[in-house]
């Protein structure tokens, strides 16, 4: 699949280092054949970023006000950990885009993502107002979940070097869920 090969190339080479030739080579096809499906490198990159964001945001969208906060946030954390470990190159690709100033997704961040985060922050506020969660800043809670779940993909080399092994998804999920939910749990 072209987008899978492109994801690997963009994650390892960066946007500037990635080439149509390298992506085509990784797919086992000619550059001409690749260009039949995608007119240029930007379109491939945009498609890969969109697929990454869609996969990450689908479980976030599922958070609803009528859910138990610990279950909803715990499930979201578990899904984000699994996504990060299953597709670490997607996390690195996203991090690289953000480090570059998000030139291709800046509008998305300011519109669609902001609207979704505002919506989920309102859900968290409802849980706080009903006494189901401690009074924490919903945005920072969301950022902490994103940062901690993606850390294990983005800094896998560091984690493995320090721990002497690669932790598994269950261990990571248990640690993150325990710490984040303990801090957000209503007294």
C-alpha cells in the first residue's frame, strides 16, 4: 500500500528528505506508477497525515457525557497507547509535522481539531461539575493523555535504553491510566 510505505519513508526521512522515488521504491513500484495515484509528494503526505489523525481521533470522538469518566478516559488511554505502539511511525510523522510548525495541518488544528477538543473539554467539565472528576483543566488533561501515550512511540529508543527493555501496552496503559486518573479522580 502506498500510504503505508510513504508513512515509513516520511517518518524516517522527514518531509524534506522523503522523495517520490524513495516512496515508490519502498512500494515496489515505479515513480510513474506512483504518480498515477498521487500527483505529488504533498498529496501523499497530506493523505498519510489525514489517515493518522483519523485513526487517533476516532477513539477520542467516542468519549461521551453519559459514560463513566474513568472508563471513558481509561479506554481512550488504552486505545491511544495501542495506536502509538502499533504505529510508532505515525506518531513520529505527526510530531515532525508539529515541529515544522504544522504547515500542512495548521488550519485543521485551528478549526476541526480545536472544535473537537472544545467539545470533549465540555464533557470533562460536565464530569467535574457533577463531582465525578476532580477540578482539573480539561485541556491540560487531554494534552497529558496525548503526550504520555505518544511518548512511548516518539522516544522508544530512550525508553528501552533506560528501562533495559521495551514495556508492553498493558504495562504502559496501567501506568498512564493510574497516574492520570488518580490525579483527576474526584475526592
